[in-house]
């Protein structure tokens, strides 16, 4: 099947970078791009005229939320209720599952459809662990793989694992340790990688995805590095994402997170560190945590930083700064890590945050951020067939409608996309030549009951907080409304 799509703007690729092609066309045969340009003269089986639209390479999200979001109930608490969102020690020892397996599977399907609607064609997932017995497992990720295959996306998958679980005694956050459970989780992750690498005609790839650094022992980190190298797959670890984490790692190892990871040989190519902002010199880093050049460790090792502007803004942190990281030779890629997973909103927020942090309106240019959501993550994954629209590459793209009244007049299409548009303006999404979203609706899965089921899930999630709270406070006390209910 040969498909041609015409649009006011095609974001093509030539000489190592994106190119804007006005009034152009994209032609692909099944999953492979045949032509990007004007006046294609070959045969065509089906044709679409997208009119005043942008045809863009699909976004690559390397910290994509594959869950129901919790920021709306946990990103605004003060000291009085913050610990109420952390499981009590007693609850950790005696809790029963919050959700049924069917409900847990649904939350994956719902999240994947949300990612598709926002033009994310390749993802590396992340999910909450606070309502799980310990962490993700093989079966959970096996279902996620089936859902990825059914919906038609492309993903790098693996179950998370950890040796520590956060809990509280009512006065502080503690870390309950069970190293064997973490080692068992790593073994399951390795088995998953061996079983699932290359499935769904190559759309499913695998990765090792240990949970955040303070929930690992040195043994699991060293074995993760060893296994990733032997399997030849990426690894992602959340690190340098908060001051309390820095305190924990200094107490445990005598080093900040990034120097510690460097000392054990963890930092490397195809290694992804979401957030990575707690480095010396940052305005929120106490000087007592030492000096040093943590950015040099990232650059020299080829480690990639995943910048997630939406949760960073919600939880009060910021990368300082995007342009400096890139100028130092650090590859920075984008992640949404939020719901809705609106990558375009994230790009807009990123440029606003960086301009505010630096006081320089020239910082965090739209073109650079767009590369960080397309070309740069593809390069980090070792995939020269993704993140670009060029002959021989995968037909992964989305169509963004520029006719919405809220967009107004357009100028440069990339700046217009970042500053004026929104994920809801994406009308069509194609992955490996297959249409996944058409007329703003997912067409590969029935989503007619998703809104109701997602709301039920979130309501159950919030209701469970009373049972896990150390003081067992009622929901109206843990999660008071913004204004009194009348």
C-alpha cells in the first residue's frame, strides 16, 4: 500500500537536520518512507490532503507515563499532609492490592491511547509504584507489550525493580530494604528482555528500567550495567532529581548521585538519566553538598539526560540550564512524565522555564527543543530510522492542524507548533505506516468507556490513601478541595 499525504508544511530531513518543506508531500509504502518533497510521480494507492497542517516526525518520549496521573493530588501539599501520601510502615507490612489485575491492565491501555493522541509514536514507559505490592513484574509488562502491539505504537519496555520502598513513621520518609526482591526483579527484567526483544515486527524493543537511584543497592546497579551491556539494550535510572535524594546518597555512599554512578561505571552510552538537575552550582543545591563538575561526567560518558518540563514545573524544580547542558556536549531529550502526556505543552513550558531561569529570551530555541523530541532521542537509542522524515526511514509521523481559532495566525511552523499549538491539535498519527489516530480519535482500540473507567481508577487511587496514611486521616483532610464544597 503506497500512501501519499500532502500538507502546507512537511518537516523533512537532509544533511543531518530537519528541513521545512512548504507545500510538500510525504509518500510511504507500508512502514517505509519512499519520498519527501514535491511532485512525486510514482503510483499511489491512497492519498490524503491535510491542507493547512504540519506533517511532523512522531515524538519520541523516553519518560512516558504509562499510568493514571497523580500530580493533581500530590503536587501541592505542604508539610501537614505531604507524609500522608507516603505508605506507613504498618501498611507496607500488611496491605492488600488496591487494584485488580484487570484494572491495572486498563490503566496501561488508557495511558497508551493518551500518548498516541499526543503524537508520541515511540515511548519508554514509567508508572507509579505506590499502589503496588512492591514493583512492576513480568506479567504487567507482558500485558503492556500486548497493548502496545494492539494499539500500534513503538516502545522500549521492561519491568521496573527496586531494593527499597519508601515508607513513613509519621515524622520522616524511610526506605525499607529487601535487596533480594530487587535482585529477583532484575532477573525478571532480564527474562522479559530475552523474551520480548524485537516483537511486533520490531516495534517492541526492551530496556532495563530500575526505579530511582535511592531505591537501589550498589549490587543491583552494577548487575544492571552488566546485564544491559551483555544484552545490548538501553538502561534508564532516575537520579539527581531532588535534594532529599542527594542527602540520602551522600549519607549512604559519601557522594552525590552522579559522581557515585560514575564511580561504579554506570554512566555510559544508551544510558538515560531523567531530570539530572541536582548538580553543584544549581540555585537549589546547598553548597554543603560539595563542588565538582557533574556535567563533565555526563558528557564524557555519553549519558543522555531526559528533560521533563511538566513534572519539573509541578514539583518545583528546573534544569539549569538546557542550553548549558547541550553546550557541554550532553545530549538532552524530552520526556512527558505526566498526564495528559502533552509533549507540545512540555516544549512550550520548557522554553518558558529556561527563559525565566536564564533571563535570556534567546535560550531554549524551539528548533532545539523539537530536535530533543525527535532526532536526539533517536540518536541516543542508536536509531537512524526514527525521529526524521526521510527516504528509507520508518513512517512514524503525525499531522497537526493549524486551522484552530485558538492558534491564530501562524509564522514559522515549528515556533507556531511550540508556542501556539497543543497536543489536541494533532488530528492523525501514523506508526510504521499504520494509522493509529484519525480525526483526533484512536482507531485501533475502542476507547468509548475510557473516560469513565479512568475516573473510577483515580477515585479508587485517592480513596486508598486513607488506608496507607500513618494517621488514617479521611480523604477530605488529606486532599481538601481548593474551595469549600457547597
